C-alpha cells in the first residue's frame, strides 16, 4: 500500500484546485467524499506519485461533473 501521506497530499491539492476552478461548489460538497474514496482506491492499487494522483483525481471530478450535467434532474 502507498504511503498514506501521498494520498492525503494528493487529495488536498486536487480538492483545492477543483474548488478554485468551480467557485460555486461548497467545500463540503458530496464530491469531496467521492474524491477521497477515489484517491484511496488508487493508493490501494499501488499509485505512489502524488502529482499523478492529482491529475487522475481532477480528471475523475471532471467526468463526474459531465455525467451529472447529462443526467436529468
């Protein structure tokens, strides 16, 4: 398993960037927990590069946003 600090660092960076890009999203939005689970799974799968995790996390959040935008409300 990857160093837990790598996951924490990647999570904080990715979430901070996401909030800067998406100013209307609340800091405690449900996507925060979803992102945390995503990063934890990637770390458990052996990813140890924090920068790679941040990029993957931001791509993941973008896909989430696109799927939400395409779903009927």
